[in-house]
C-alpha cells in the first residue's frame, strides 16, 4: 500500500526551531509537498520537493531524501501564528492526479 | 482574484435528506477534488475529476455523487446513503500540467446532519 506517517503532535517554544518529519511507503512519486491548515480553515500549500535536498522559503524549509523514504518540514523563528496542523503529501506515479495526504501534525507553540 | 469558492460555509440538514455542496473555481484548472475531513483527521478523497464530463471515485465515494458539466464547477451531493455525513468538506483544484502536488483549496463547507 501507499501511506505517509507523521507525528500526531509536536510542541515547541516561540522563537525556536521545530522539525516535522514525514516517512512514506510508496513505490514512486513525483515529489513531496507540505500544507498548513489553521483551525477551521482550508489547507494552504507551503512547499514542494521534486528532488532530494533542501528547499528554503523564508522561515520554512523542506527536505526530501528518496533513498531514506523520508522528508521533513523545518520551521524557524517560530511565531504564535505558526500554530496549525501540517500535512505532508505525495502524488504517486500511476495514480492519475490523486494526491495522498498524511494525517497531519498538530503544532503547538508555547509563549 | 483567482480562487476557489465553496458555499455555504455552514450547512445543517436533517437525516435522510440529500444535500448538494457547491464548488467553483476560476483558476482554469483541469483537475478538481472533493475531500472529507473529520476532527483531528487528515484529508480523505471522495471523488476527483481530471476533465469535464469525467470523474473517478476516491477512497470513500460511497454515499456521495458528483458531476462535472463545466470546467469551473464540481458540485458534490451527499446522499441519504452516507452513514456519517457530518464533517468538514473541502474542494480543491490543480493544474494537471503544473507542479505535481500543488493543490488549491476552497474555504470548506461544514455540514451537520441531525
């Protein structure tokens, strides 16, 4: 089968750095994406890794290692507004345009 | 401004009634999707459509139906056959020729059935 595993919850302190991991089991995919969802809101696209390595977008960075079936989202200089759920997602090869989402990681930020 | 709209934001229905959720996009995207999200859960795919007049079942299609008569519109009907319809419903779209994995979501419809 195809699945993505993420921790259900992570807690960090305002101003700190936090890493949210995503491990996956899929035979092949185009790339790894990350989405952010605030309570009651819709998911919004954060980043995409088509190739192995680190992609940086402001305070957020995302990493992919296909050989390790692993990726992560790194959030730096945490702000209270970063309190949200974060989902990793992949579009497997040969699955038309379907995207598989992880169950999400709830990030709690302490002042 | 381009985007996806869903209406209504909140919807209340009695058990046994069918209800249709609206989803419209002006992003000129070919692919559209419907997801269901339950509290503390991830996104589960109900139906998706890659092109007008064609759609495929997702992982939890039972009790739901869709149509794709126009590129811009992808309404979802929650039928009385759906055993647990109360949930947050999200519509999304993507450009099939674009970066794989990037979907744009509407604001969602929160359906409560009593």
